[in-house]
């Protein structure tokens, strides 16, 4: 039986087990491997809690179960991906400053009706998706998540490898939620730009993200 090497994909806010980017990877990554490489890759994506503490418990158990060879993180999920130590990381549209904005929003949810409004505005698509519930107790935890994630950055002494992709037409870059400058501060110049949006289009998943994942898997395995 051909050995399996797992890639754990951490989806973004409101994403889940049927998110588009990991679904593309799951379908096509086998075709990106050279024949006779001796193993196959499995992309695993699971829906986790919007509460950072609960999410970390879930994700930690998956790392223990799957023993992945690489961690991929998308958007807000990049913070949970970065926090995992000892593995190579590939990040798509990492929203390193989103936890700051969520922290600012936390006191607003104490106003009657605000939580209901946010829950309606940011309602996820139907399907296997993360349930979003904007309450004070959840949102105030995001700044701590950011601190814990960035503690595992080269700026703070991490020896893990990181590579990120940013869309030139990512509208979240205008607000600073996604910031190449912030990424450079903590992770250096290990990133690339693609001519697309925050939600990486299929052509770039196929031509940029998937080859980078395969490259890093082979580098990690010393092949």
C-alpha cells in the first residue's frame, strides 16, 4: 500500500470542510507528484470552532492524529496555522491583522442587537462551514491568538519555514487586515504576489499554490 503524507489545511473565517481552495487541492494534488515518488498526498480540511480556544484544542488534536508533513493556512486561519510549531507552513492571503480588528469589535457586541447584526452580515454559505457568532467572550480572545501565533515567527526566533501568497487585487489590503508590510516584519521576504483577489482563484491554486506545497513537502522529506 502506498504511504500517505497528510497536509492539514486550516480554513479561513466562515470556511469549512467544503471550502473551495482545499477542495481544488484535494482533487488535483495527486497529479502534481512525479511518478514513482513513493507516497501520495492527502489534503485534510475540517471545520473548527470560531472560538479561538476551542479551535486550538480541535486543531491540536488533528495535528496529533494526522502527523502532517505541512500546514496550510488561509486568511484568518493562517494565525492558527502559524501557531503550529515544527512544520513548514504555506499561507494564502494571511490576515495577520484581522485579530486586532476583531478585538476592537468586541466591546460593540455588548450593545443589544449588535451580535445579531454581525451574525447576519457575516453569515457563512450553506454547507459544512464554520458557524460565526460574534460575542464578546469570543472576539476578545483573538488578540491573544495573534500574539501566540506571531511568537512562532522568524522575528521571534522560530526556525520553521513560511511562505505566503498575496493577491494584488485583495480588497482587504486597503484596510490593513491583510498587510504585506506586517508579514515582512515577522517573516521576511518569503512570499509571492498573484494577480487575483483575497480568495485565490483556481488558476493560481493550480499554477502557484500547489507547486509550492509539493516543493516544500519534498524539501521537508529530504528528497
